[in-house]
């Protein structure tokens, strides 16, 4: 590949021209001189999703704005859109916006006709957030969830879980976590199905239940204010098996199904099933799974509670599992069909971390990092709504965020803008043009 150096005439520079191997005696050259061409024309579909949901505008209305109004060039809603759309399109760093701000597709998506905010402006925007903004943004996420249901649901299962958000600096709240073997934050997530309700950043030395009780109370009150008769079930792993939190659930008509760590007393109570499973495996050499239930109370508990027993024995030995619940039903059905389904939440957390950069918490200040986590969560709401509503019944109905990005958002287009209109000439060879049209129709606001 041969490279010709750029030449400058006064203040006008000619872009560097690259010469590549010819094709059938025809010269192949390239240079970044195509003009108003965008690789992110799919932002128009994302703009339609956001306009229908009203997400960015709702977030902007609850965020503080300490700036002098006489000097403001970029409104809060445009800053929010710029960050959300950037995460959705795969731009995790603020520095990316120093170039993207001049892209006509980006300006159109953000509903501006001039260059967007630079990275220093976006950095100041992130560092202005505080505790009140975090709670207000969570209320917006819950309101988005409530508005997504046309009819009152009969039952909602709230999945609680934590994850490691590894850090690489001296961020406030970063601590070494022995289980993960690294310095990290320990954010708490709450999902209902694939829809995100809470993403609360917590210090790396937090217990699994830190803040969970307050969050559960907040969610139950919000959900029952809209749907008084809805059945609410909390589902979580053994880290959330704290009897005071379970008693609060019982006192407020909330169901729960949570894992519970094994101990010598539980193993003794479950011996009738574990013993039969061991004998069955010794006889058949095939994996054995038996289910039962016991009544159990730890020393400090206020009463005995129902514990489901899964007695499994395979070629690796005994593998018993225990689950605390106040749900009625067959132990095996509750374990296999209800409790084990919580594994899907882990996929959603990974999707947000790997596809929407929720672990890009590299700010020094604590609340700036919480704000970044909530921006990523809001971007997830946009992409999940795009998938759930716009792609229903299509081949992309179950696609991951990264797949949706490459197939629907990364579409090349020539952009023409004048005083009358903004016209996008999208790539004629796009293989997902029909699906793209379906998304625009699904989120048409008239």
C-alpha cells in the first residue's frame, strides 16, 4: 500500500490518499474525503424509539443543571441523547464525540443543526450528577417499565443480583473483593424479565443485601400504586437469604424464592432424599435427582420457613441444593421452572456490561460513576424496547445488543442537508432494510 502525503494550500488540506492493489488493471485509491457520509444512519431508528418512549426528555427533566442559562449552548436533553446514542452505537469514550459531533446523522438524531457537545462538556455534564439525580433517574426507569404494559400484569418476578465491576484506578468506593480477586465496585441490579428497573452502584466491600431492602420497598410501592392486585415475587441467590428481609416480604404480601446455603443441619434434614439419590446412582450409574421440602429455622430466625430440597447425585458425587420460598406448589416445579429461570438475568447483566459498557466507571467521583452506570442502563432500555417492540416476530427478536448494533445501527448513508430538509441516502445493499422499515413503522409517532 502506497501513501501519498497530504498537501496544504494555505489553511485547506487535501486528505491523505492511499493506493491499493489494482482490480483488473483498475487503480484502487481511498481517502477520507467523501463529505457528509455517515456510518451510523441507524440512529434514525433509535431516535424514533426514544421519541416514542420519551426517555431522554424524561431523564433531562429530573437532572440538575447548575450552568448559567445565558451561556448554555447544549441543552440537557441533547446531552442525554448524545450519550445514550453513543453507548448504543458502541462509542464508550467521551473522546469519540469530538469527531462524532460534526456528523450530520448524529446532529439529526439529537435534533440539532449544529455541532454537538465536545468531550469536555460531556465530562462536566457527568460530574454534575449527585444522589438526588440517581434516585430520580431510577424513578424514570420504573415509570418506563410501568408504561410498557398496556394491561395490568397478573404476576411480576423481580430478579435481584450483584456483579463485579472491576476498576483500574483509585476511584472512590473501590475495594478489593476476595471472591473476584480484584478491586471492584459491586453494583446491584433488578430486572423483571428482560426489562431493567434498578442499577445501583455500591462499594466493592458491600454485602449482597446492602441497599436491597430499601430498593425492594421502593419497587413494591411503585408497582402496587399502579397495579394494586399484582402478585410480586422476589427471586435471588443465597446472598439475599436474610430473614429480616424475608419477614418484610411476608408482612407485605410479597412472595420470594431465594437460594440458601447448605449447612450440617439442613443436610441432616435432607438425608432421606440425598441417601436415596446416592443409592440410586450406585445401582444405575445414572444421575439421580430427587426433590422434597423441609421446615427450617436458623438460630436467630423468628419462625420456621419452607425450604425446597434438590438431592442430586452424579459421577462427581453428591450435589444438594436448597431454596427458601413461601410460594405454593410442587418442589421440583418451583425449582426447575421458577428458581432456575433466574439464570437469564445473568445474561442480561453481561449484555449490558459487554454491549453497553456499564463497567466504564473510570471517573474519580462516586456519583459520576453511578451516573455512568445509569446512562448505560438507560441505553439498555432503548435497545430492549427496540428489540421487544420493533423486532417482534423477526429474525432479530432475540438478538443481543451487539448484533442489533452491527445490523441495524451501523448503516452507511450519504446525508444531504439544506434549509428545507435533511435527506438520508442509505446503503442500497443493506441486507436488513425491510426489518429497518418495520422498526420505523412500529415506533412511528405520526
